[in-house]
């Protein structure tokens, strides 16, 4: 009986946190954890500010991809130059390069509710494919990549890979 009560209380807390976050999103208030996010730091009040040291890495990734480099070759060149990931690691993976190239935050936008927690007990997170309304905010914070380059990268990412 006590376990059921604790479980229900935990669910209520989770629901309250989810509701509060969604209410903030609707008001355009964005709170992004930058602990493992390359190129930005959390500024005063929770907004994103550019991390100049990491910005060069982000710009390099975009530049090399537009120049025809593969995810794998970009990852290897970053490792060769001993550049750290957003999590301050030294190992770069091709899928991480792709995630950086697809991330709208580098053009200054924020896509909220892009992922949702579908099982609070197992902490299962999945891509939101319409289960919850997502919110897209343009020009939310300073951009690292020009909109023109970002759009070129998105077009290239959507082309069939050879």
C-alpha cells in the first residue's frame, strides 16, 4: 500500500514539473542545460551565451561538412587536433557530428518539446512525433552559424548519401 502511495506521489511530482516546463515554453522562456552542449554556456537568468572557445569547433564542423567532409572524417580530424567535445571528452563520434549539424540552436533558434519523457520510471526519452505540441522559437539567442550556412547544411543532410 505504501509503495503505491509513493509511486503516485512521484507521478504527481513529475506531472507538475512537466506542466511547469510546458507553461514556461508557451511564454517563450527557454532553459537549456549547457553541461554537454558545445558552443554555449548558461548566462545570467538562464539564457544562452556564446562560449568563444567552443564556437570555433562548431564553426569548423559546419565549414568542413559544407566543404564535403564526411561525419567520420570530421570526427577524426577533431580528435587528431585534440579538441574536446561538449562533454569535455576527447572521443568524437560520427553521430555526434550529425547531431551538431542538425541542431537548430546553432542558428539561434530553440525547438522546445523536441523530445519527451514517455516513461518516468525508466527515464525513457523519445522523439516527439506529435504526442505533445512542440514550440519553435526563432532568434531566441545569439547564433553561432549563419542562417544561410545552416540551411545549406540541412539541404545537404537531406540528400541521399553516396
